[in-house]
C-alpha cells in the first residue's frame, strides 16, 4: 500500500493514526504542500483530482478523502476494529464524524492556519481570523463536553474512527496556544488525555 500525504496535514494524520492503531504501515510518499506538489497535474490526474492530500493505492485500488480512507483501512486490515459492531454505535460514530466535518474542522483550521501553518512559512498571523475561528468553535466544544460527560469516547464505550477524526485538529490547537479551549472543559480534557496518550497518536506526532 502507498500513502500519498504530508506529515503536517491534519487529514494525513488521521490515516497515519488509523494505520498505527491497526498495526500496519504504508509506503509513504511525501507530498510537499508548501511547494504546491498537491496541485501538480500528474498528482491530480492519478491520485486526487481536487489537489489535496491524502490519497492511497492498495493493490490496484486507488482512493482519496481521509474519512473514506480510514473506513476502508478498518474494514480491510486485521487488528482491533475501530468501527462499532452495533448499529447504534456505528450511527453515533458517523454522527460525530459528521460533526467534525461540518462544525469543527473548518473553524479549527482558521486558528491553526494562522497560528501554526503561517508560522511555518514565516508569515504573521491574522488575529481577527483567529478570533473568528475560536468564536465558531465554542458551541461545538460545549456540545463535545456534554457528550463526553456521558461516554468515555465519542461513539460510546470504545475508541473509534470518530475520535481519530478530531485528534489532529485538537493537537494543533494546543500548538496554536489555544489549549484552554480543551482544558477549560473537564470532560473534553479527560478524553483528550486518554486519546492523546495512545501509542498510535504518539507515533504520529513523534512522541512515541
């Protein structure tokens, strides 16, 4: 299997974490985002027509979109299942994955883009955009706090792909010096401690 991505990409990190949870690895092909390699015609034609990362190739099968990829990996690789076995658990997982996509990752990336990725490029941050992103995040963090007061993980009693979908953004929010969004909510903070200390995530972030 080949994984085309970038180690700094939030969506690539979801795939890397899933692979680590399954005890698997892929041949990693680094796509230099800051050089615009994801927009190269050959890459877009063969791997990802929208010019994003990640994408995979697996024995002649190609696909892109991180949330679809991690579903595929869980279904095809041996190891602990990251999708709940029951219909209600799967529905809860899908719901929280949708929450990440619809209400969380966009505002989080406003903060991360300005404070983390711009810093990598030596550019100043636009603090108005940071504040706008934080304002948008607040209600979603409140919803997460309510959920995690009633379950140890987003889909219920077990760690799942839903938790993986949130990991890269929250890790980067700490790097963006906005960790109070997490630490000020005790149940989110306790969940973060559980998930961020997993060997899979520590491997992704180089803390293993």
